[in-house]
C-alpha cells in the first residue's frame, strides 16, 4: 500500500481522456503536485492509503476548467458600461478608465478579485493578455493558481508601463526570464490585434516566442470592423495577413475568430493554431457568431474563454460551456453540434492544449498536475441524473463547485478560499469602485 | 406609526415601476399578503414599525421573477435525452417516457422538485402547460408558490388522464371551477399547438376561456416544421391561422413565436397577445432565434419562459435573462437591443401582464401582492457595482438569491426552503431516476 497525500472520491469521475466514459464511484490519488493514479475507488483503495480521503456521495470530479482568453484585471470595470456599440464602449469608457486607473497596484488588486471569482467557479488556469503581468504572476503564485500570462504589445506607448514600443518587448522578455521555470506561471507574449499591432511588432513578438518557445496570445478576426480594416491596410483578411507574416504556428493561440472564410479555417487547422472561442463576449458586443462547428469539423482545436469581465460580465467557464453548446445548435440549425461532451472537452483538454499546457493539465491522467474540481450535485437543479455530462454543460453553476485543487493544493475547500481572504478582496474592490465610479 | 409584518431593506431597491430608477437604501413594508408601501428606508421607517426588519447591506430587492412558460413536471426528464433533433427527442424519448410514467403521483412529486428549483432561483410565479394540474395546484398551495396552471388539450386521448378528447375540456372546466377563487392558483386552459390541436378544439378552448375569463396558454410558431405543417393543413402561417379562428385576443399568451412574418408580429401587437420567449429551449432544440427586438419595437409584450427542464435544462429565469440579453445583440448585430433594464422588465412586469396577473404581481407597488426576492451581492462575481441592473442581467446566479417572499410569506429564508423538506424532495427524485433510467 502506497501512501498518497489525497484520495479524492466521487460517484462520477470524468477524466476527459480516451472515450470519455464515466468512472462510477471513481477516485484520484494525488501525491505532491501530481496525479498518481486514477480508477474506481475500489481499485485505488486497494493500492493506496491516505489520511485525506474525500467522501464521494453525490459528487462529480472533473479536470479544472481552463479560461483561455481573459483580461483578468478588467474585472474592476465589470458593468461600467453595457449595452452600447463596441467603439463607444472602448473609446468613451474602457480606454479612458484604463488610462486613468491602470497601475501595478490596480492590477495586483483586480487580479486578486478575478482569481477568486474564477477559482470559486472551478477555473484552475487562465490565459491572460494585459500589462503588468509580473505583478499578476506574483499574485497568482501567492494564491496558488495557474496562469499563462501574456505581456501585451501595441503600437503606441502606455504611460507608466511602456514609454516606448520597445518597452513592451523589454517587459515581455523580462517576464519570460523571470517566470519561465515557474511551476504555476507560464509567461508569454501577447500582441493585441491586427488593427493595433504593425506587422513588424507581430514579427518581433514571434521572434521572442520562438527564442524562448513560449506561446503567442492574440485577438483575431473578432469583428467585421477588424476584417475591413485589415483588408484596407494589408489587402488581406486577418488570418491571411498573419499567415503572410509568418505568425501562424502551433505556438499561436487566437481569441475570437468570429469572421473567418472557409480558407482561413483550413489555414488555422493546417498550421495548428488554437482558437479561444469567447461566445458570451461576442454576443454581448454584437460581434457575431464564430463558426465553431465548422472549425471543429476542420480539425481546429477550439477552447473556451470569457474575455474580460467588462464585456461578459463574469469569468465563468461553466457559463461559456452552456451558452456555446446551446447557441451553436441554433446557428447551425442542428441540435447535435457542440454536444455536452464536446463542450466539456473544449473547457478542459482543448483549453490546456492551445495554451501550451497539454502535457501538464486539462485532463485527469497519472503524471499530470493535480488540477481538478469536485462539484456537489445534491441540488434541485441537478436532479435526477441520467447523463452527468449533460448536467455539467447545461445545468451546473459555479455555486455547485465545492472543492478546487491546483497543482496538488486545495485552494477552495467547501466553497471557501484557503489561501486568500475573500472579504478583504471584496472590500478592496469596493474601495476601487468608489474611486472609479466618480471618474 | 403603523405596524406591519415586515420591513424589507436593501442597498438597492428596484420596483420595476415608472422610470425604473433605483431606490438607494430602499425598503418595502409588507402587511399580510400585500405590499403596504415602498420608499427609502428613511421614509418607510418614519411611517412604519415591524418586529421583522431585514438588514439591507449589500442586498438588492426586486420583484419575484416570472416563468411564463414551462412544463414543471418534465423536470424528471431533465437530461434524459440531449443533443438530438426535436422529432427524435420527442418521439423516441420524451413521449415514450411520458406515456410510461406520467401519473398523478408523478406530477405531484415532480412539481415539488420544480417548485423548489424555481423558488431557490427567485421565481415566484410560473405559468404551466401540462396534465393533472389539479394535483399540481394542491402541491403549489402546500408550498405557497403562485401558479397559472394550464390544463392541456390535444387531439388524442391520454391514458389515465383523458379517455376521450372531451375529457380534456371536462378536466379543464373542473380545474377552473375548483381554483378560480384561489389566491395563489390561476387556472387556465392550454391547447397544445397548431399541429396537435384542431381548429375545433382551439375554439372550444377559447369558449371556455371566454366563459370564465381565464387565459389561454399555447405553443406558437416554434419551429419551421410547425409553420410548414400549418401551411399544408390550413394554407396559413400559425399566427394567421389562429387569427382566422378567432383565437387572437388579450386572453391568449403564446410560447416561442420564433418563426413570424412582419405581418404576424403586427397581428400579435394589434390583438394584445402576450409572447413567452423561451430562448434557451429554442437554442438547444435548434428551433431558431425569435425576433424579440422586432416584437418589442412593434409593441408586443414579450416575457420570458424556460420551457420544460427536458429541453433547457434548468428552470432559471436569471439564465434566460442573461442569454436573451446577449443573444439578441448578436442576432440584430446591435449591442443596444434587449438592454439590462428591458431584460428584467421581461422577467417581471411583462411576465405578470401576459399571464393575466398584471394587477397582482410583477412589480413592487403598494396594493400588489408581496412577491419579491432579496439577493446577496456580497460576492466576487457581483463586484464592483456601477449599475445594479447590469449585474442582475449579466452576472447574477440563482445561488445569489437569499430570500424569496410569495404572497407575503417567506418561502426561502437564507437559501433554505421554509415550507418543504428539500432533502426529501431530492430523495424522491432519485427514486424516480432509478425507475426511469431503466425504462
């Protein structure tokens, strides 16, 4: 009998490996930061002992959810401006607010709130695109959460963070050097979009990404405006433009991908570019409906992202799963597309793969890091149970997430954060609210 | 100083009357089943005293949510069959399951689960279309919830409930006579749809509705199949067909209304027919996108419904609000449509109006029944707060609903049911699950 740190048990265990079959009365053995073994509780308890064995009654275990596109610190602008056109929203509200408030302290405080919100909703990893990522990284390590933090690049300076465009690259390289060996933080570089980044800046980002073998995180083909602008400037659609400057590699993952030609879908598939589908943000900003069913059929790895809370307005991947699974059925006029298994795959395994963490997380498999959640299904809205996958996609809510483990450490225990003081984080958020609302 | 049963206080009070302005630090005085007064806490506490004054810190009060279209008892088929075409879903799964299991006992038990799920999600009233509504009515009265219960009518008998088509009308008239003076239950009649009810049966339903002045609840223009079938049988689209047989009156409220011509939208508006928009069901069954923005512009009163849990898969109106507010922006390519105020109006005041309860519920107004909810916004996903309407539509979840009052009685107190045993209801659901899953 081998001793392990935890044996986590559940009526339903979903590894998201192989044929996706459910392990009834399953268990996961966890040692240190790793998954040691997976199987039925009967098998696991024959091979392992632990002082910490969770009760599995009316519980389901699945891999930690992965938010593949967000701007965590924008959580402080949640609900600041809604129900208006994108350009008005950006130019009259979001950019002025960022210009006025965004500092290292702002990012530190806001990332704390975003991390707490995501952890309580079962999100164990997020991929971000913003500034001051060194500060976000420190915060995440303190909390114990996993992050793929992309240092933003745009064509113009940003007071306090980058006095010149060169500074974006210096900051990105510093971030990479500081965090490339971290267990929790994967640094990366994040050129913003084709309408805010010149071909030269995209190429510089690509060189840095190649030099250090880190991902590139960008926005791509989000709006019709962007496509028209790209056509005007470069005579090409956004994906073709990035292809022409050598950006389409397996290191790139692209958020949105709403307006794509069939040829562009083929290109994304051929070049193994991952796509972060942000359905709720695309809907709320009236950007359009991404061709998810077509992309999946073409072999593109599609994952899910919330985008920032200013355009969503929450950071829940369970919400994205449900919305994506429903909306694409109506868009395709085919109720079989984005079924409940596909939806959970997008939120877990696909998510890990596109952000460069496919070896580390995204499924429950011996040798991978122990990033997983236990949900409580002893709830009116989760009964009766005929197909647990259906319930996770169509009925489960963040409040059903009971336990969250990242890298072998329990960060949410019976819905309570273990490494941060939630009340303090809410108080700080309200202090910022009082300042920001009077801007 | 007048003594009242309750003074309910909140940082934000939304009455859903007038210009929808927020009452900061507001309070509602409740006596018996009625709302006695509404105002700032300062004003209310000068005029009234009560032994029960709730603390309002980080709380919001708004009218109880109204689910204007469901089949509550179908909650026992939640997740029984998903991700498949409508006809396969109905013919191979739902109809056989109903044929095998639907009895009075089934309805009693299942309605218990549905009511608990809805109450905990802030739904204080629902409009239903099913069989055995006398049993549902007894159950709701025991729980204390409000219901507009429609006795179903179809063209063919249903074993155990209706040996002949006449029985549907006999059962409906009995239901109306038994419950027409009830404070909580509004009986009504519910001819199913144009493809399952003959013109004669629609007309008989209309006569009964006129005789007793009760609403008619039907499905209308849900799918392209239905429109084609109606054209084939009657040479008219569904709304035109109902117009031609005299069904379009203000007593009618119609679920779905997905496939409408501009002329039909005008007809619905002119005849004051209310529409129950069931977006999540329409998406999940790939029925299509209802023209909600057009209907609202044409002056149609549009409210929200979940449809049955077998096609949603939950009974949360907060979910419908968020989905409707987001999806219609993308459908219209206009981010200003179905804004967060409109969304809450649809879920409250509009809901009450279309189901014939506009005088009784749907807003917080002296003289109306005290149907309201208190939500706790001291949560990571609900901070900071710049616009409380935005948070209710885009971020609030059923688990944020803390207190639910129906007809002046608290049914959910700090998230716990006060009139039913939730654990027992879950146990009974699991017993049914074991039977149904092996069918």
